[in-house]
């Protein structure tokens, strides 16, 4: 089995974990963090680690195993950067919300929403994952979903009003997308006092689980990972897991 280095790129921190390691490393990011900075800092922090391949969760759209746009909350230079040259290993890149969704999945039709610096989103439909870009769609008063339920909305409107907006956004999106349940992730998800029915609270560590899953070998249940290059990945679940987890417990 391959040893995987997983890099979860966020607007505040870059979190890093590898197969066999128990504690993730945190590296400061922010509006000046470039792809070169990320690679240099990760390589320095993991100099003694052994790994065969790399998974990167990127905060933006990914097409053809490469960032399609520069991230909104970081520096520039992510689109044209040569990641495999920098790490000297095979690299797979997936939208960060999709990677966390991949590690959170419990079967069936799941909508994942990441409440952090921005708003991450992805859906998994019976094992096939579809990264989404819902954050910048118009919502209210000329502002986007992200401006209401992301960090900016929390700081601008306060926790109580932010929570009402989160509940409203969840209901709108689950109705439109016909999902069976919603999985919440991101650092601010824990600020919700109550979860709506059919909404589950995931763990931020699930992003690492998703990064490890990206390198699972193909099986009859999971097509080859070439599908990831088209913006899709597949989750392997046994028949028993599908039966037991397709309808998770309500909160």
C-alpha cells in the first residue's frame, strides 16, 4: 500500500498529514501564500517523512488534476505551478471541499458544505463525487452565499444572524439538489448551536481521510482514478456499508 502525504490548503492554515502519522502539521497561509510558498514550507516541515505520493485539497475549482483558477483567499501562482516537479512524487489534486466530502461520505446522496473562511461545496451521488462551486452564486442584497455564511458574514452580522443564514442556505440547497442528507465541515461548523434534521457534523480530519482515499486502488465498485482528472472521484463502500449507511441517523 502506498504511503500518502495529504495537504489540505486553507485560507488560514495549510494542514499536512501522512500515512502512519498521528498528528497533523499546521503551516500559516493567508492572502500572500503562493503555491511555491506552500510547497517549500511543506517540504521543509516533512523533510524526515517517508511517502510515495501526494494528495492536495485546493480551495477552488480543479480540472484535469490542476487548479483551474487562482484561489480567492490566497496568493497567486497556483494555476501554472508544477506540483509534481516540486514534490518529486505523483500528485493528485482535488477541490478541498470535495476531498473532505470524500472522507465524510456515508452512502447515498450527500451534499457537503464546508463552513470556513469561505463556503466549500460538493455532492456525492451513490459513490461518484462532483465538486461544486456554490459559494459565489447570488444569494441576497447583491451578496453571495459565501458572503453570508463564510467568515466575512459571521464577523459582519454576528453569530445568531449568521446561524439563521446557515440554516436557510442549507434548506435552500438541499431542496434544490435533492440530497438525502447534508454533511457539514469546516472550522465554523462547530459554532452552530443546533443542527437541522438530516444534517450531520463531520470532522475536519475527514479531509485527510479523503486524501488517503484518492489513492485507493480501483475495484469493480470504484472505477479507475482516471475519473478524478475529469473532476470526479469514487468512494468504495461495501454492500453492507451501503445498506447500513445510506440513511444516517437524524440529529
